[in-house]
């Protein structure tokens, strides 16, 4: 890269740098490796189709990064997140292909509070989401349409992430009674839970949530074929202060747009 270009880059604002990254999304690794951000002030990035090498370049060049939004990164295993800074608190990785070891690297920085793994793809066809249980600071977790998710991983997350306030398990058909029971028993700070269109939540699972989850305020629930009207009525009687909503919510937690504006 021309030295004069690098000199100009050093004086670009964060907004300009974000635009550059977005415009170069088809060649992200080349862009991320060549753009030398010496100011170290960039805190938010959003782009598509990145690899582990590109992610590693972000952390080398942006040591204070706090928010990353990526999507459709089928060549991304997650190892590029290894040793990520503790400043990384918000990560969206929709429809990405992350390995179990890569998921462990994703949470390795220890600062994640918001994690969106909507429609996570599995390179092995097996569940590796138990690694998310190492994200001790996690408060918002979106696992919507994570079809490989199992009760074991739900239990690991519920026990390892005691600060979770909002959790989307919508369209997670692999979660059964042991998983719902673990959430009820262990998620004592959970305020909002999404179980829309979960095929394997039944009246017993709903009761387990009602018997626990002492801070629960909102339950998004509809399209759950194994829950009967009697089960819903019993839950309403036991937990009259919990609002039952039938709307389908794709995004949870704080607005990412607000995060970008604040930074």
C-alpha cells in the first residue's frame, strides 16, 4: 500500500474507516491486513464474509474494539478470535460456520456481554455450544435457529453464565425437558425468554420454567405444539406477573444501531 495512503488513513475518523471496511467487504482479509489503524480508537465494525485471518487482523489493528458484526462467514472457524481483547463485549455472528474450538476462542477475551449466534452452522453436524458457558459476563444470548443445540449445552450455558438477562431459544428443537429444567433452576437473573416454535417444550418444561426463573418478566411463546391450553393456564396462575407474548422477535437485547451511535 502507498505510504501516502497509509498516512491519510491515520487521520480518518471512525465513521470513515467503517465505510471503508464495508465497501471492501468482498476482499475483507486484504483490507483488514493492509489498513493500518494507528489511532487504536476504532471500536465498532460490521462486514460480511470474513475469515479467521481477517478477524485476527482486526484485533491486531484495533486493540480497543468492542463491537463486531459479521454474517455468512462460512470460512470462519472462530480461531481468529483466540486471545481477543477483553474490550470485545458485543458480537454478532449470524449464519456463520463456527467450530467447537472456535466457539471457545470467541469467548476467550472474557468480556462478552452480548452474543448473537443466530442460525449457527456446524461443520461437524454436532453441538458445540457448551463452550458458550465459559462467557461468564454474558447478559444477552441469541441462539435462535441453532438446530444442533442440545440439553447438555443449555445446561452448561445456564450454569456457566449466571448473569444472563435475555435468552432466545426460538426454533431450537433440540432443547427438551432437561434443558428447560436447567434454565428454571440456574437462570436466576433471566428476565426475558424466547421459546417460539420450539417443538420439544411441553407442559412439564413450562412448569419447570415457572417454578424457577425468579426474575422472569416476559415469555415469548407461540407455535409450541406440545404445550396445552391447560399448561399455559397453569403457568399463568403460578406466574401472573410474567407477560406472555406471541410476537416473533428476531433481535434481542440492546440495539446495535444505538451501540454504533454511542461509540
